[in-house]
């Protein structure tokens, strides 16, 4: 781990006087993979566009590999590759021609390796007009990473990829990160980001960005309780401002602290509810992130 390759300080962005990004701060160290999640329309793409200078912002500063962007200062950022929204490809050209047209600066060994991993050999020389969504997406990913830039921004890169390709994508990205490439990746697939990313940020409605501790914090503290009166328990827990919801016919609750655990079981006893089964949830992180998103509203 070295210096911060991407540093965002006090970034504020509005569209028609509506605040989309509100005093955003983010620091991404060299060789790390940062995930970005948030509800639809919250501003994830807008944040990425600010970093790529595709949209102006009113306040704050973004530093990419030592080059500083402000509301007034717009340097040509050299060390950045990106896939934003869906890849803009010329459909009458082949995937390979699209890549060659996009840049002269191709890392040939990397290109060959990614084509092999993504199993693109049989179509990369054919016209894009015959490609599926996932095939186009892979060309877009290639364009973003193939020039060997130090910082790569990928907006919903897993969209349209089949399960094997998602695994292949993870291999490609983690291998590159191990060589020092720094990634900011947005996705709605939280479970995939959990596997892929080193750090996670949540962008909430109102444009507030929060760091999420992906490897620690409340992990492994979510439990599903099968009880004789789920509705009563849900109501009582909610009244006691304890995070809870129902899943698989059980009450799901976070028992991260001793105090919460005591409160939950006191509520159960006081209401004569019987617990017939307790099991740890296997989707802890997803629950926590959704919970943090709800609280961030
Ligand atoms: N050019 C624009 N002019 C005005 N408003 C815009 C413009 N582009 C985006 N917005 C608004 O900014 C907000 C954030 O949009 P953005 O595309 O960044 O969201 P997102 O988090 O990437 O959403 P999704 O998860 O659905 O892709 C939305 O409310 C959108 O309507």
C-alpha cells in the first residue's frame, strides 16, 4: 500500500440547484479496490463523472495521481481509464477495432490475457452489431483497463455478465490491483462487491457519502430468530429502535453489542414470546449495508 491515488475533498455537485453530492470525501490508496453502492438515482455515476471531468462541480477538489481538479482547474488527467454507463461502441466495427480506435496505448500482453480469461477469442474480430449485452460489456471493460492506467473507474461493470464471467471479472480486477492499479467500482450487486472490494462506500440520498467497514464492524452479528409471535417482536423491536426486519419467516436482528442482545431478549421475555430457533444469517453484509442505507436516508 502506498499513497492515495485518488483523493476527493469537500466535493459538492448540484443539478438545477438540487444537491446530488454533498461535501464528499474519499481517499483511495494505490492498489486498492473500492466499491461504491447506493440506491438508484442517488449520484454514483455523477460522482464518477466528476472524477472524469465529464460534468462540472461547484466546490471541492479531486486529486488523481497527483493532478488536481477543482471547479476552475481542469487539467487533462492522464492516468485514468473508465467505463461509464454502457460502453459507447461502433456497432459496424469489430470489438478489436473498437479497442484499437479507443486508444493507441494498448498493453498487448494484458489485452491477450483478458481476451483469453473472458473467452472473447471467437467473437472479438466480429462486428459488435452481433454482440449480446454481456459481450459488449466485456469490450467496455477491456477499453477501461487495457491502457494500463493507474486509476480505473468502472460504473456497473458486472451488468449483463453471466456468473462465470463475473468470477472471471473478479480474477482480472484483483490481479491488476495486485500490480498497483487502483479501482473505483459501482454495483448494485453487494455480495459481489463484498468478494471483490477492499473498501466500500455508501452514497445515500441527499448526497452523503459514508465509508463502510467491509472487513470488520458489525460483521457476523445478524441472527434470524424463529419465534411464536414474529409480528409482536418486530413491533416491539422497532419501537425500541433496534434494527430489524423479517426474512424467511423469521425475525432478523443485529446482536452486535451486549446492550442490544440484552434488550432483545428482555423484550422477548417481557412479551412471553418463545424462540424456537436461532441461526446466524449468511447474508450479513448485505443486511448491514441495506440497514446503513436506510439510516442514511
Ligand atoms: N444531466 C443531468 N441533468 C440533471 N439531472 C441529472 C443529470 N444527470 C443525472 N441527473 C440526476 O442526478 C441524480 C443522480 O443520477 P446518477 O445517474 O448519478 O445516479 P446513480 O446513483 O448512478 O443511479 P443508478 O443506480 O440508477 O445508476 C438523479 O436524480 C438524476 O436524475
